[in-house]
C-alpha cells in the first residue's frame, strides 16, 4: 500500500518530481567532481611516495617530515641499514628540473628524483629498463611526460637546473619509462643517486668538503616486522633522525593536508546542502498533504503505512537523482581536458554515492516525523 | 433487530488550559442495520465530536460506544486503526479523495488497506462505480470531477469494503442544492439496500427527507429524537 501510494504520486506528478531529481543530480555531480578533484590533486601530489615499495621513511630530525628540508648524510644511511628488521633501504633525493623542448616551446617542469638502483624508491618500469648504476647520465621518465614529449626509449633529453644562480644544462639518455609517478604536481624524472647529487639545483655545487646527502631514506622492512618497533629502533640506533610511516610522509607533503581538508570540507558542505534541500522539498510537500494524511489515517491507514510511503518516495527520488547525476558526471568527465587533475577513484566514488543516497532519508526524517504526528481527527476538523 | 451502533450515556470533555468544556453530554441513541440517521444541530452542538467517537477516532470521557456489540473503549490505538479500516466507511466534507489516484484506485483504496483487493473486491468496486454513475470516469483523476461526482466517489469508497457502519461528515457542505439532494439520496439508497447503519452529520435540514431518524443536538445534549416520517417532515418544514 505504501509503495503503491508513493509510486502513484510520483508518476502522476512526474514533472515536479523530475525537476527535483535534477536538483539531486546536480548535487551528485558536484559531490562526485569534488571527490574526483580531491583524488586527482592528491595523486598529483603524492603519487610517487604512495607507490614506493617501502613502509617507513627516515627524515632528518626536527624538520616536520619535510622531504625538501631534510638532509640525510651517507654515513647516517649506513647506520640505518644496520638496524635489525630492515630488508633494504634506498636513499631518495628530490629536486626540480625543466626538460628543454626544442623549438622554443615552454620547457616541461619535472620532479628530478635521485634513487639508488635496485633499492626502495625505484619506480615500476613499463617500457625499457630500470636504472642500474649509481652514476650515469641516464634516466627513467614518467610515462606522462614521455607521452607529452613523444619520446622513445633511447632518446636523449636536455634538462635545465640552477646551480649557483646559473642555468645549467645536462643531456640524459632515457633508458626506460615508468608508470605514472607524479610528485608535487609534476611528472618525475628518475636519475641515479650520484648523478642527481651532481646535477640537481643547489647553491654551492662541487664543494670539495661536502658529504653526499639525500633528502629521505626509504626503508623496506622484512616480512612480519613490527613497523612501530622498527621505527623506534631506528630512532634509538641513529641520532638526529625521525621515522615516519607512509601516511605521515604523504600528509607532510607541502599543501597536501590543507588541500585535502579544504576539498573534503567542500564535499561535506555540499552533502549538507543536499540534506537541507531534500529535507526542505519533502517538508513543503508534506505540509501541503497534511489534510490528506489526516483523511488516510481516519479511514484506517497506519502510521507505518504513511511513514513508509514518505520514506519510499524519498528513496526513489533520491536514487533516481543520484543515478542521473552519475550519468551526467560520466558524460562531463569524458569531455574534460586531460590536463585537469580529476581521478574517479572507485572507493571514493562508491563512498560519495552511498553518502548521497543516505542524505535523502536523512533530509526526510523531519517529514516522516510530521507525517506520523498528523492526527486522524484532523479529517473532521477536530484536534485532540 | 440488534442495533449496530449503540451510544450509552456518552460524554466527552475537552480540556482547554484550565477550562473544561463538555462537548458531548450524556448522549444515548442507537442505529439499526439499514437505518439512516441524521445528526443535526447548530455549530458547536457536538455532532462532529459525537461522530468522531462513533468512528473510534476519539474516546468518550464517560459512557460507552458499541459497534456490532463491541465496546470501543477498551481498544488500543492500533486496534482502533484496524477497527476503523474494517468496520467503518467514511465520507468527509473535503479532502476526501487522494488527488494522485484515479477514481477506480480511490474506490479500491479501502480494499487495498484491508488487503482485500481480490477479484471479488474489484468486482464490488466496479459495481459501486457503475451504480453511482461513474463508469465513464474510472480513469479520471479527482481534479477532473465535479464536487458531486467527487462525493459519489467518496460514497463508493466508504461502502466498498462492506463495513458495518457508514459515517458522513457534512458531505453536502460544498455542493449546490441539486447535487446535495442527489448525493444524500444515493447515500440513503445504498445504506438501505446494503443494510448498513448510516449516520450523516449535516447543517442542511432539507437533507433529512432521506433519513429514518433525526437526532437533534444542542450544547452537547440531545434536544430531540425524531423517529417517524411525519415528525421528520414537520421538522424539515419548520426549518
């Protein structure tokens, strides 16, 4: 009976309900796009770190896990390696460089990442071969950059860094392409660790007394090792370092947490607006139907029948609106330029859709309460 | 013949702040099967409150109401709802019909509520629709019907589930004289044909030509009960 009433009402007032479904569809599109934008921006910022085959990251002490501020000397790396429970470690250095594009075009900025061949920090190779030495003028390039520059394995690229306030140009041979490995919104160019130390942007290159440094050390633990214990052990064994897990390391990436919390807040507010809009619409509808509800109750409809009719109507309209919004989102996503950082992550999309489906009944709670509180005596113009 | 409706010394008191208002005061009457009774009286005389008690919508403060020999005073809320659904047919002054259901669906509503929308139920609904001259309006929505047609649909709905009691609260209030007579005559005919106990609350004394008994109320009390044709006709003539 309840479903019969709600479906009939929707069908006989389909234009009004369709218009309202469009509002829900709009909210759905907005929520899904914010979620996709959050994921896209997060990925562009953290993709490399999140893909590193390591559980822990060692930073210089008191730098708030900032990779760019951290400096780990080679001697310290050796001390870290001696800690029991470690399978392998790899020094990782970060920097920036521009790949020069012939023909006077705007150069392509990349993250210049120094890694140790065969150690944690190496990207997955999709074409060509990985880096094999600690020093060579060669590199592995992110497939995104390779596609953009239309490069083949074996091609040479020229990169520009700044050393002692002067532009320096280096030619590297591309030995392989990695899967997508963005870091700080740039595709990555992986080069051998010692090469990186030589060609990266720095204020005092080639100082003879300067010790080889990296920014962080990626630690892969042996299987079954208690990571918290291992982190504490490293901090006890090695002075002036701090150890973070992957989550902490990602959250410490400049701007990452602020950006994600901003977008999450936007998403929550959009959902909240959805609750209010849906609640408001069905509340107005219900206020218009109060006399009818009174009659229905007077002739023998139970409170549960009336409540179920309201809830099922809200669920049907919300579901239809969310489905419509999802289709609109798919359509719009297909037309968005590839440069826009939007990624539809299955888990986040499902979470967002479930949240959107939940806001309907949530917004309709007040309406259900009103429907249940209508007295059958109202049908006779009386009240108790 | 045993009465279907029995009201025994029924009283109801409304509490308005610290003030107690006796809306119905020691009312007793009964209605037999096939008997059509009019509750008449000026506004505030307590006739609608009396109707609400007969419909199990309101509990009397004193006295008891028996329908088919069952005392309604012992009922819990959910039992009252079930009782109304099964035993009572209702026609109201306004907002009678569900605006988004067509005429057939509106008439069948009581069958749906009672889970009796089987072939026999559908047949009974169709018979009533035809009997009330609405067979060409079955697929129409209420907003496509005249006031008189809407009340006829409400009458069909009030009878379709074969209740013991049929109650009508001012069903002619929004109708012109011609349609009002038409509606009450149909109502009266069906109550007599189907042996229901029927009560109509009305201001319009002219409608009493179709009833078998007139219960005249004033200030919550029965002023007079007119039970023969001559008395009723005189009452109508005196207006």
